[in-house]
């Protein structure tokens, strides 16, 4: 099989998972598409570095994660003057109340990255604890602990319960 045909099969095999993971990272359809496109370009350029086909998905997800991080190295987000920010103080729900899916995403986004990343890799990417540990350079026991803590924090956030002595959200 030629390099082009093999890479085309690689892209087709992981396209949905790659986009889903990039969307979870970026929370924006356009940015997610750009990240995946750049990741595939980097994967094509370094395709000879992939020695084990079993690690292809993990390799691609690592490229996506790094490409997403590169976006913020190149781009400086706009900063608003604190005096220009208007904060509404209302307890009444608005017409633009968050949906359950958006509430879940917001809650996941409030979890510290140390816990959020393994959780998303497991839920969105479908990786095992061993695969996540390999990608993050840690042990599978540490990943299991991080995923357990992430789920506990997520439950507490969604129930709007006080987190007690857990102060690792930010």
C-alpha cells in the first residue's frame, strides 16, 4: 500500500474521534476543524515516526492536543478593561438558560486540567487508563485516581453542592 493510500485510510479511521476530541478542547467548530487539519498535516509530515500501528490513535491525539496548545502560543486573546465589564446580578433564569449539554461542558471546563484531560481522553477519545497514562507520561493508577476525582468534582458541580475541602478546581 502506498504512503498516500495508507495515510488516507488512517485519516478515515480516526476522523470522527479526532474531530470530537478537538471540539472538546476548543469548544468551537471552526477552531476544532483547523486543529484537526493542522494535526493531520503534522501527522503526514512525521508519518515515518509512527512505529506501532496500535499506538496510532494515541499518537494522533497527542498531536491534536499539542496543536491546540500551539494556538494559544501564537494568539493573544483580547483583554477587556475590568471597568467595561458588566455583571448582571439576577437569580431569575433568562430566556437564554443553558441546556443540559452546555451545563455539562461548562462544569467539565471548570475542573482543573490535571483531572479534566484524562476524563475527556477516556470519555471522548475512548482511551483505556493505560493508553492515557502513556500519553500523559504517568502511571495508570494515577490516571484512575484523576478520572475518579474528576467524576466526583463533576457530580458536585452539577449538583451545585459546596465542594468542601476540595480546592483543586482552578
